C-alpha cells in the first residue's frame, strides 16, 4: 500500500470514528494533525514526543474528548472510543 493510499484510508477511518463518537454522545475537537519533521524532532528533543511521529506522514491525529461538555483526559474516558463500546458516562 502506498503512503497516499494509507493517508486516504486513515482519513476515511478518522471520519468514521468521529461519526461514531457523536452518534454515541461523545464530542471531539482536533489537537495536532500534521507536524513537520522539524517540529516532531523539536518535540522529541524536549521530551514531548518522538522524532519519527506518524503525524509527519499524515497518519496520526490527536483528538480532544468531551463528555457532557467537559474536557476529559483520563485514559479510561477514551476507552469506549478505542473499543467501539459505550461506557457508563
């Protein structure tokens, strides 16, 4: 699979994830989507990421999660979105 094919599939799957999330009562905003290789390297040097981040290939996106309008950061809050199963909210 070429990089372009991977990027197009990734974009389609992110769209499906966003649609599922809203249909199940979750709200999202975008965090980082694309990072230049220089920005990824700078983040890695500062201990905030990795130099070969998939963001540099447009194969990663950070999503911010909101439940009932409240910003959530705990791993367990994201579990339902990752597994495709609703959790008690």
